């Protein structure tokens, strides 16, 4: 077995037993990147020298006795997490040369535990997209099937983990961007409750929806990562003072007495048959494990896409106003006046999808339209949250598909943004409601493309999701699978 094939928990044991050093593990991942990244295109930058230094430091800590659980483990980071001294592009030309002077809190937490960062991975520009095709630098490819999308916006996170270029990754999820690429690439992706993980140092897309979370090869690793990144941070005013459990403890609990809700609205028209079959068999596995299956209703589901694209775009138009060529990154050099400089910088620096969102958002916030669009969307958002509150009176978690279909061919939705937006229909409600959501591999399509299962729970109940996901992983035996590349 090659060291890069280990999960975090397996690598932990090997490192602690001195069967393997972090330098060997890290070198093995770097070698893997050299051999497969020309095919999967996960990385925007590989920080080889720094990674090896971090690995040597981790080996010293391990030699001294009590390393932290993530010490010596190689990770990739979505390229919107600020890394001190390392370019953070956000997948955008406008930030092509942006080198942050500080680390995001989650990066600080990983480094504080002696983790190794092998590089920064591809994403849709400013996390806007569902395929990572909106990345200005490299477009990740589905490792299970060439020519198919990896999903997005954390596509590089998903491919780097699925292709075993690193043991795990951190991504971000504003409307499904961790869960959807995890589902399409056959790995585990967890979007924590809003406020569970600090967003300090995450380049903002839509601040009331964004959340950072792990993409891993199995459920145990997801729990280990949650232990490592959760917690209140005074630098993020929306982070919440909430006890942090040991998330790995929940895994060994069975499903007896756990009520699993099935929302009829998530199984309607447009759901691909193969996806439906995989979800049905997951429901059966949970039933076999002792869970009680109940029907629930989320009646406002049909409004989610409209509400999300108004709120997310409105927040984006405000957050992205700061990229004007003055303080950050790219500046047009030919303009003759200040106004021209703003216009040219933004016209040339942003890609089409980002411009589209800024236009939609600016329109929705403008006087005369604010009440009809932004305010109305915010009101419906509360109804969506109430749907979940009501549903959780009769169940402990909700099971559903992650996406209506498996991965599609690259370019299939090019030129049809609405079709792309509609593919997010099953993931965006968790962000609107602020609840946690997880994607765990459930099976494969006849074409060999992975299909994930989505589990959503009440606020701060990540443990129940991890427990159910772990039971599914035991049933499907799909943890830590690697495609032939
Ligand atoms: N696909 C959605 C969008 O384009 C979600 C993106 C995300 O979660 N960052 O906005």
C-alpha cells in the first residue's frame, strides 16, 4: 500500500507507531500529485517546500510524544482560505497575485496541530458555480470518468481527496459547494452548522450562507476534522459559543431509536432513476440498522432556488464591491481616470458568472426593488427555516439525494446558467436554514459515476449526521475508494 492511500485515522496510527514518518507520507502525496494532477487538475498551487518543512516539524513533535490528532497529515485547501505568504486566488484573475498577510482561523488551527498543507486547490471563481468550470486557472476533472465535471464550487477539494493527492481537504459551502462535489466524486463532505466553524479568513461570497467544512475519504476522518476546526472565534462575529463534542464518539453509536425523515418534496420530478435507487437502498440500510423511517414535509422547497439566488447574489454584490483595483490584486494599467480604472479593472478581472451575480444582486438591492426581491426573499427564507424546525419535531435527521443527477459532461450547462442553478435545488435549503448537511457515498451509476446520499440535521447536531453516515459507510463499504487514474 502506498502511504497516500491511507485515511487520516490509519495514517495517525502509522505515524504514532513510527511505521511511517510525516516526511514519507507528505513526499508520497507530492509524488502522487506529480503523477496524476495532469489528469485531474486539482491544484492551483503546490507548496512543496513549505509542506516538507511542515512535515519535518511534525516528525519532531511526533518524536517528542503527544502529537495532536492531525499532526503530520497532508491536506489541501480550497483557494479561498487565506494562507499567510501563499497566493490565495479565489479562482479569480482579480486575485491572481493576492498573497494574504495572515492565515484564516481554520488554517491557523490546522497549522497549530502540526498539519501539513500541500497546496491550494481549484474552485469556481469566488465559489460561484456547480462544476468548477468557472475557475480562471485550472478546471478539475472527475477522477471517476474523464470528460465529466467534478462538481463545484469546491471541485479541487473533492478531486484532490478522491484522486488521493492528499488525505483530506477543506472546502466551503454556500449552497452545496462541499456536499455536491463530494457526491459527484465519491468522497465524504460535511457542511457544518452556520456558526460552528469560524469564517475568519474565508474570502466572502455570501456571508450569511458561507460555511467551511471538510472533504475526506471516510466518515471517521470527517469527524476527526470537525474536532480540529470547530469552535468559537472572536474574530468571526457570527461564530457561536457552543460546546464542541468529540465528534468521533458518535460514530460507534447504533441507529436504534433514531428517526430518519424522508421529505416527499425531494423525490419529485427530475430526479434521476439511478439516484433514486441508491437513496432507496440507503434508506433500507438505515432501517436495517434499527432506524425508524418517517415521512416529513418541507413545503417551501420549491422556493429555495429563487430565494437563494436573490440572497446569495445580493450579498455577493456587496462583498465584491471591495475589488476595485485599489487595495487588492489586479488593477487595469491603461485607464486614464479613476472611474475608468474601476470599470476596466472589474470588467477584465471578473469572469462572466461573477458579473452576472453582481448584476442580479445589485438589482435586487436597488431602491424600488429591494422590497419586492431582497426583502421578500428574506421573508421566505424564514418560512424555509420553519419547515425544517417543524420537520425536526418528528425526526432526528433528513435523508435525501444530494443532486438530482450524477455528474454530467463538461460543458453540458455552458451558456445555460438557469439549468446550472436548478441543479442546486436539493442542497441550498441547508444554507438558507443554517443547518448542517453531509454527503456520504451511496453507490454508483451504471456509467461508474459516484452517487452521494445527503443527510441534514437540526442546528449543531452534526453528530447524528456522522453517526448515520458511518452506518451507511459500513453497509456500502464505500469508504476510501480510489478510481483508476
Ligand atoms: N452552486 C451554488 C452557486 O453557484 C453554490 C455555490 C457554493 O456553495 N459556494 O452559488
